[in-house]
């Protein structure tokens, strides 16, 4: 079923003869219909116009056809050198070996020379580069597949992914269809190794080692390393939103597993392993839109296909030092299409906590505009994760301060989910020797203009003037911290919309208070002073 077809035009053919050799020299132009070894696989050089300079020698005694160093020139003016030989001895199965090499040939120009199947497979990868390549083929003139080795070295190229672009990449490696030399060449025995690939992912320097085997059900070993600093981190996310004044981040990634079916969402199972270490050193981050400024970010994050774990992550928000440990569960499945909830379990320790971010917490919710995009950037993935993750955090602070409020020995849990900030079982000492237990939520997802604060809890042995002072007199002026004294025990429920200046909206305030007041008294309470003047005229008390 093999076929070879070509139409020679403007071609000179020279033949010389020696005792046992015929030497043929073909020089000129030819139109190739194709070289077909296996019809079901397609043919090489199908409908290709080539310029040839080929020298052949045939040894009649040895029945050996030699291809002397020769070359062809394609329509794109790419020169391909070739040499080899065919052992046509009738007493054995005919063998052949061929070598082709080309310098600085464009991948897109080389693809039309290959079979349609190989053309589509390589073209689907989407890499457009110029390469230096050497192709070696050896085997038998039989239906069996010959061994093919391809050595290549690329010029710089770009590779576009939905989430970003590899830029100025350089690769050198080898493809073979006989990775295991004890097995015959085949698709499942094919492999490619590309050690030391390097370039940039967007603006971040990256190094890659790639080893892929079995092109029918491909499995890969990948090692990658990225090193980022303040000069290039902003461009990786969104420089209009984030600024990194200083710091370094290194990422070491290891992957081993199936490239096609690494994660099965239905069975929630992985076919392979993923491992990564992220190290952060003195990183500073400014969120320009939310006006959040973080610095001195240090620590290490270790993760696999199931969880991201951080044992000792340290940072500062300008006034507070924060110490975090915990894990993010099911992030990789979430990014790969799982419907499982995305969760973070965190322990937060803030020795001396100054609440300098309440304004951001109570900022009015902005309705996000839905924008259809062909590409999803890393920043889009980050935004999606932040919008959908459930954070469960246990908090400990020796002291907490905000405006006139001071509390000590703070313990509790908070949950962030679906634009709601929920407080659970918070306890602290405050209000001049008193204690507080409180639960509640800040709801930014509801339809009202401002976030809705809901609280319920109890005060025990609290100084009532300090309670009023700490909560800015609950947004009213009738009775203030200057007018009342005493110790209060109380159970309360309270709700109010809160502006991003952390002010209660009076018309939205609702609450219930059951209390007993000990040793309480009023001081310069204006309504009582007016009654005194009216009823007790001319009295001296």
C-alpha cells in the first residue's frame, strides 16, 4: 500500500556508472504528490513544490541504496539537509535509516511537509517558533512503525494560555517514539523530554523541566520554578489594582500524573500527584482599590492536590502584626471544576489589635459588571476564589482597640461567606472590669444601601458609661456617656445599617435590651434638669 509520486519539471538528472555503483544526481524542481508508507496515517510531502539537490548511489553487489549528503528547499525557502541509506538485500527484510536536519526553520512552515495527523497534533499545541532540528529515522520497509528521534532547539517563542502568556521561551529537547527500547515504536511508547526550558510567565522568570510519555494517554513529569520580586509582581496580577513595593516570592512546582484526566470531578479523585512550595520574603502589597496596605509578609505555603497549608505566615497591616496558620481545602479541585465548597480554616493571632480596617469592612457593596472575556487572567481567578471561598477563622488577640473602645483577651470565631461576615461566640474583657459575649453578622449581600450589622449577646458587670462611649452613644444624643454611671448586666439584640465611616444609620436602628443597673445614676441629664427648673422653682438642692 506504499506509494510515491512526484512530477519532475525543470530538473536535470545525471547518471554515472562504475564497476558496481550507479550514481544519480537530481537537481531542479519537482512537485510531490506524496510519500505514503501507511495510507491510514497519511503521507509526507503531500502536494508540495520542492527544489532538490539530491545525490544517490546504488551498490549493485550489496543491493544498498545510499543517499549522499543532499538537500531540498521548500516553497518557504527553508533548506532541509538529508542523508541515509536503504539496505535492499533480498535475503533479509529491507532496512533503512535517514537523517534530516534544518536550521532556523519555522514550525508553521515545516508542518505542511508532515502527515495530516502529525500536522494537526503539533499545530494544536499552538507553539509558533523557529527551530534547529535533527530528525533520525530507522527501521524496516514493512508495515511496522520505524523508530523516529527528533532533536530540537528553539529560538525564543511565545505560548498563549487563557490565564497568561509564556514569553521569550527557549527550549531544547528530544522526541522519540521508542522511549522504552525493549518495546516496539508506537504512540503509547512515544515520549518527549525538554529539560531546562526557560523564559517568562508574563513578567516572571520561569524554568521548566518537562517529561511526557505515552501520547495516547499522556502522563507527564513537570518541574517548574518561578522567582518574582517587586519589579515584576504587579504585572502578573493587575498593576492598576495591585502594587508590590518590595519583597520576593519563589515558587517550586512538581507534577506527576495524567495530562488529560488529572482530576475526575464525578469521583472526586486524582490520577497523579501535585506538590508546590511558595516562599514569601519581606513582601509588601498595596491594594489600590480597597486601600489595603500589607507589608513584612513572610512565610512558606506548602500544597498538594488536596490542600494549601501555611504553618507560620506573618504580616503587618501597618499597625498590627498578624500571625496565621491553617489551610485552604479543595482549591485545586475547585479550579478544575469541582462543585465542592472552597474552604479556608485559619488560626489568627494578633497580639495588639488596632481595628484600622473597619471602614473597608463596612464599605458599600458595588455591583460587579459582568464582562465576557475570551481569556481569564490570574487576577480573574483570584477574584473568583475570593468571591466564593468560605473562611472559618479562630481569632486570638491580647488587646483590641477601636476609637474609644478597648478590649482584652479576645477569643472567638468568624466566618466569611457569600459577602457575609459572621461572628460566633466572641468573648472579651472590656468596659472597666466587665466581660462581653457576642455573636452576629455583617451582611453586605442584602438589598439595602448600607451593610447590615446584627448583634446579640450579653454584658456582665460592665460600666455603662464605657458601653455608651465605646459605641458612640449608639448614634443618638438624648443620653450619652457623660450622663450615666453604674454597672450593667444586660442581654441585647441590636441591628443597624452602618456607613463606611462606621456610623450607625439612625432610621435603621432596632434593638431590645433587658438589663439590670447597679449603683446607677444620671449626671446633667437635660430632660431632668428642665423638669427641676419647672417643678422646683426657687429651690436650692
